[in-house]
C-alpha cells in the first residue's frame, strides 16, 4: 500500500480492499473459518464509496490489478502448483439469471445425455464501477439480483427460478467489489436493501483523494516484482489450507473485539448495515493470515 500510494493519488484504505478481494476470489473454496456449524469460505464483497471525480475509486484499483497480472505469470514449482491463473474478472453485473449462467453446473436431460457442459471454474470476480446500476436493477419487480447476490455471498447453491431456462450453480465462489458515488448510494440504497441483508453483505469503505499528484508514476518495478513473487507463493500456500483457526492470543483478543462490536448500540438502520461486522472481521483476519 505504501508503494502504491507513494507517487499516485490512490487512496490508502481502498488499495488493500482491492488486493484482499482479488486474493479471496483467486484462492476459491479452499481456506475457511468455522462459525458454529457453518464453514465460511473466504468470500468477501466491498463497496467503495466516495465523491465523483475526487474519490479516486478507480485509481486505487490500478496497482492491485497490475500486481495480480504479474502474479499470474510467476513460476511455481510443478510439484507444488495449485495456483490457477486466469481468474475471470467482469466489470458488469445486471441480472441474477446472468450471474448464475456464468457459473452454471453441467446439465443433463432426462435420458442422461449431456445438454450443457457447464463451467468448471466457479471462481468469479466482479469489479463494478457503476454499482448504483446494480442497486437500481434490484428494485425492479421480479428482479432476482438481490437474492442471488445474497446467496452467492453465503455460498449456497444458486438456482434460476424459471422452468423455461432452468439453471443451477453449486460450489460457487463469487466476490463482488463495487464503486458508487456517495450521492448515488443515498438515492439508490433502499430501506429494503438495508433490512433484507443485501447491504450488510457489502461493507462500505470511504474513498477520497488526500493529495494532488499532477503526474502520477507507476509503482516501483523492482518492488512490484518482489510483491508478485510473494503473492504467487501466498496464493499457492493459501490454496493448500483448510480451516483457519485462531491461536490462544488471537482468540483472547477476538473475545474482546467481539464484545465491543456486539455491545455497541446503533440506530436501527445502522445496526442493520453492521449486522455482519463480526463475520467480516474474521474473514478479513483470515485472508490476511
């Protein structure tokens, strides 16, 4: 983050969110945290909110995007290679049916003949610069995008609820990071979005330019090469993991944090937006680990 922000107008809190989101999508359904009886794989969403033009929401994604392109090209010893490059990254998200189709299972007819081979790689990253459009779409009658996004975050099977174009997707690993102007989020985020759980599956991060750099420079190439090598190894190592646990010191620390998070009173709308703050704290901690 220091390197990304040294000679650019990238925003410090936003850069690591892009890195964590891309990392989470890349490792797929491997590492997980156990919360009660639920195995929570390390999926995350995020919403970058800031003023138009001066938020530098897109600028903060440039170094992370370049870093992961370089990591894709790093050699990993053949006997250890689990890292699959070529994560699908899409910049538009319109309908729930379309999302399900992109990670659909194979489909057979009633005689056992293969009709559709489906999609093998269920990892998918959405980086949506106009997320207000997704929220607007969710308000339309019979739109399924809100339900599908909620189910995708929870990792449950996704189903297109129509007989004519039935589609099912299981074991998906979908990460969504969106950007939206602060004026738009106020207009397009409805009380339904807040109370039905869509909004609290998208922790919000405020992005605003803190300095003016007339001629931004690329991040130091030597540093980038080192970061890419480290990242490729980290991804490969993460894909070998199963349950990520807290040691005794971390567990003691977490008990204190959890009580402080859960005991603080908020107005109803804010409380609804923060309903998954404890879960996200553990997800972010596990990704960093």
